[in-house]
């Protein structure tokens, strides 16, 4: 069974930093593109960042480019999101999401999601 | 950035009836369109990708279709567990991938 478990959320002051983690199990982690998608309280879904299985290629939403860094450790089956210079508008539940299997071709179809971790940016 | 517009914002339908949800893209996304279902307090679940392909384990009462930049999610006979928020998402032009604002499907 595919499992994605996020951790690392919490309350942080504006301008502060936080590192989110996502631990994966039940599949060959290194073979899959992985993503972070966030959802502000009461709002819709907002794609944040993506990383290829090999970690060679990364993508970011303009709203977080230069402030957030996505990374992964395939030996530990773990995905990370380093968030710096946090703003009030970054307040959201952050989901770790897996792409469809590589043999499906393409990218950015999110077939498995974690339960999310809440990040609150407030003084 | 491609803008996805969903309508209506809220749809009230009785159990057993058909529900039709719409999503429009601001420019062509080919068939690179997915639908997700989200229930309160839960993560989203992938229902449809490629505009019309059901994801693994999704019941046949869920179907997707496309006509140009207009996409439709149809739920043929609503069950109690289908009342939720539904999002469309384009993954044709990226980054960024973009989501619609959601349609809330509620019990009439």
C-alpha cells in the first residue's frame, strides 16, 4: 500500500524558515516524480514544486521561487521542502503528492497524497 | 499561466440523480486535464486523467469528457459518498500546473 506521511509543519514568524519532510513507503520511491501541493485554509489547491526521480530536475511556482527548495533522499525514501523567508500568504496545509507511475508517461497527475501538514506563518 | 474556471461554484443534486460539473481552460490544454475529489479533512483523490481515463479504483459512475477547452465531469447516479468538492487541473503547460477553484457538490 502506498503511504506518504508529511511532517515538519508548525507556527513560524514571518521571515522565518521551516523544513517539511515526506516519508514514502509501499512503492519504489526513486522511480517517481514527487510534488508539493498546498491548500490555504478554506481555499483551493495550489501547486508548489516538483522534483524528478533522480533529483536532477526541479520546478517551482513563481510565488515560491527563490524562497523554497525541493529535494529528496532516495536512500531514505524521503522528500523535503525547505521554506525560507516565509510570508503570511504561505499559510496552508502542505501535501506531498506522487505522480502517476513512470510507464504512464507524462507528469503532474497526482495519484497518491499524504494527509498534509499545516504551516502557519504569523507573528 | 493557464487559468482554469469551474462552474458552478456550488451544485445541489439529489442522491441517485446525475451531476454535471464543468471546467474551462483559458487556452488549449489538449486532453491534459485531471479531476480530483476532496472530502472535508481529507487529501484530494485523483478521479480522472487524460480528460476521460478513470484512475485505478474509481467507480464507473464517474466519467470525463472534453470539447475544445471545455471539460465535463459527470457522476451518473450520485451516492452519499460523492458529495464533496471537485477540482479540475491542467498539466499541459507547465510550470505551473494550475487548478480550478473547485465545485462544491452538495445534497439537495
